């Protein structure tokens, strides 16, 4: 009943209420997910700088794999939302089955390969001594949670496509509650160090994944997981590849760029690497509303395009962008003040040099973070309309052209040292936002990217 109300609200109701009803639980959900990493960062910061630097160094490796695999679930969520907008619930259910099978196969294969390849990856990153040992332990443990994480993501994607973002939020709240208990238990009481942090994160996802599977298979849902008699359909596989592959390539390429950025930061030492990780995590918190609004934009645009309501899709995007930009401008202005940024940074480290660097990084990012409001909402517009080739190109350009170009100029020409890292992040984000907005103005998002077979249409 709630999902039918959500569909009616998205397609016909108050657009501001639709954005907020979807975005607010996503923001809370994203905050809860961020708490997994922040909890690790907090407790590892109490152990020392090297464990924190090790996690910062290898986290992009895990993210590369997860972002590639998330292309499958992202494509499925886009397609499910458009089927729902077109009132084709049977096709939406079939797509859910395809997402589940493809995602589970991918996660199991990739987790196995990454576990085996971890020593070579860390050697390539030039890690030595304790940082090598900590990085290897953390990565080999945390990649084992991929099948569970993907199950949770499938549940969240399918529910979000229907406008239901509350149940995924509650599920993740359970996971972070477990993690908040296990982290101090494993790190402080059992003194398991980096392994304890990774193992706590892994164990916290297991019950959540089981619950997600049960709920997603419930016969109470019109769009549910039902594998009995399942067989692959070429048309749906083609749609997943067409929409998901660009998302996968864009996301993983971007994360590989982050990996190289971590490598560039590491050459300035463990203090800089720890500061980079702390600054990114804290800045990520203030960007959560923008990310949530971007996800809400994708759902609203997807359903309205499925219903062929292009003007309403545009209206939803414009209102979402204005909300995100206003929030980030005010929040960033506050967080950019050093007397506010420094105490927040100090929560995660006791080292004076790490605190100094992280405060400088956070202050600079915060004052410019309003551009993320344009970036996230416009990415949501193109993803919801199925134009993931655009998002792939912008994601890749943001890292591989703008960020590394700015880094080169700041390091080699202006000789700005470690501050080159901070400025490369800010400049690349701003330029990418500008390009996305220009692309929106061309109206290419209105062109049909996905052919939705409707019941009234004859089969091809």
C-alpha cells in the first residue's frame, strides 16, 4: 500500500514532498553506511597513524570492485523504476530476478580473485613494513563481505526504485548498531587491531543480508525475488549491459583514479595519507544530503520517464538541484571555519601534524562543496533517464583529466607540495559539475535510452 502511495506521489503528487520522502531516508541510510567506516577510523585512530593510513591506502581497491559490481544493481534499479512508472510490475519482478543472479555471481567471483591478488596489489602501491602488513590483513578480510553487501544493495535498489527508502534505512541501522558493538570489542577488548575492524564490518553485514533476502522474497510484494523457473532473457541481459556497463566502467575507473590519488598522497608520508582519509570521510558526511537528493532524482526521473512525463521529470530535477546546492552552501560555509573543522578532525586523530593537514584539507573542500549539489542531482537526472554513457564519461574525466591535470600543475609548476592534493580535489569537482549542467541544457537526457515493452504494445 505504501509503495502504491509512493508511486502516485512521484507521478502525480507534490514534487517537493516526493523528493524529500525519498531523499531523507536515503540520507539517513547513507549516514548509517558511512558510520561503518567512521567507526573503524575512530577506533583505529586510537591505535595509531599507521593502521589508519593503511585503510586509506587500500580502501579504493575495494571500492573499484564494488563500484563495478554496483553497475549491475544501478542498472536494475533504473530499469525497475521505469517499468514501475509504465505500470509493468511483472517485467519489474523479472528484472529483479536478473539483478540478483548477476550480482551474486559477480560478487563471489570478484571476492575470490581480490583475496588472492591482495599481496601483489599492495606491493604495487609501494606499501612497506607495518603499513603493508595492515593493508594486507584489512583488504583480505573486508573483501569477503562482498556477497552480503551486494545482497543488501539489491534490496535497497529494488525498494528505492519503488519509492520505498525507509526499509533499507532500517536494515542498515541494524548493521551499524552491530558494528558499533563489535568494533570496540574486537579492537580494544580482544586487541585484534586492523583485523578486528575488518572482521567487525564483515560480521555486521551477515544478518542484514539474510533479512534482505527474506524481505525481498516476500509474496506480499508485487515486485519481488522469485527464482523458481528463472531463466535468462536476452532482452533483459542486453538492457542491464547497456545501462549497467557504462555505470560500472565509470564508477570503477573513478575509483581506480582514487587509488592512484592515494598512491600520490602516500609519497608525502603516513601523516598526509591519514589526513587525506580523515578529510574525505568528514566531508563525505556533509555531502550525504546531496547524494540522497541525487538518488531521489534518479528514482523520480526514472518513474516519470517510464510514464512519459518528461516535463515533470525536469521539474523534479530542477527542484532537487536547488535543494542540494542551498544545503551544501550553508553547511560548507559553517564547516569551512578552522575553529569548527579542527575539533571535528581531532576526534579521529591525536597527532598534531595529522590534525593540521586534515583541517586544511577539510576547510578547503567544505567551502566549495556546494558544486556537489549540481553534480549529484544532474548525475541522478542522467542515470534515471538511462543515459549512463554520459555519467561514465563525466566520472572518468573528473579523475583522469581534471584531477590529475590540476595535481600536475600544482605540484610541478606551482610547487605547492601536499596542498596540491587538496586543490586537485576541489577544482576537478567544480569543473565536472559545470560540464554536467551544460550537458543538461542540451536536453540529450530527453532522448529515449531504454525501450520499455508495454502491455499494450505487440511483442516484437
